């Protein structure tokens, strides 16, 4: 997706511990970047993830990830991680995520994550809360 398709960005710096001997971010760290950005997205929409898990005994589980690597991310490079919600199902949510060079349209990687909302007591999928869906829709609607 193009940079202009995102309303939310989380900026981070590639750390030394995340790179291989060539100074390039090792592929598994991209999922960490995705996860950190989703956490910050939740903060932005004022969804208190930790409190909700404790209170409702429900949590998100990743069921599918997809990453397409476009250009390498190098040690100490600053990147902007764009997050948007592509689809809201009954019990699932699909995030589209893209990594860009800081303040540029230079696409480094793109992907998606599907999470299912799960009742932690019954160990099964459960509907997303109306308030959670409302927070996403309110944020994502283009003004």
C-alpha cells in the first residue's frame, strides 16, 4: 500500500541486535515491528489492551501473517510503520502494515496480520466487542 493510505504510523530505529552479519535486519524482526505498531495503534484508538484482557478474559491470537520484503532495512535506519485495518469480521481483524523509510514514500516491506479474538476460559473464538469495532471505525473513517 502507498504511504498515503495510512492514517497511523509508528516510528522506530533498527537496533544492532536485530541485524545479521551484513548489517541487514533479520527477517523475523519484521513481525516484531508489526506487533509493536499494532500495540501503538491500539493506544492511538484508546483501546486499553491489557485492561481489556484482564477484565474480559479475552485476547487476540495471531492466526496468519504475510510479509513481502521489498528493500533491506539497515542497522540504525529509522522506519515508519503504517498500520490500517483492512477487514473486521465477527471475531477477527485483519491489519495491513507497511514499512517505509522515515518520512519518505520508499516502501521497504508490506504485509498483513490476521488476529482472532478468543475467550481465554472457553478456548474458542468470540465476537469482537462493539466498542472496539466502534473505536476502529471512528479512527479509520477518512475525514
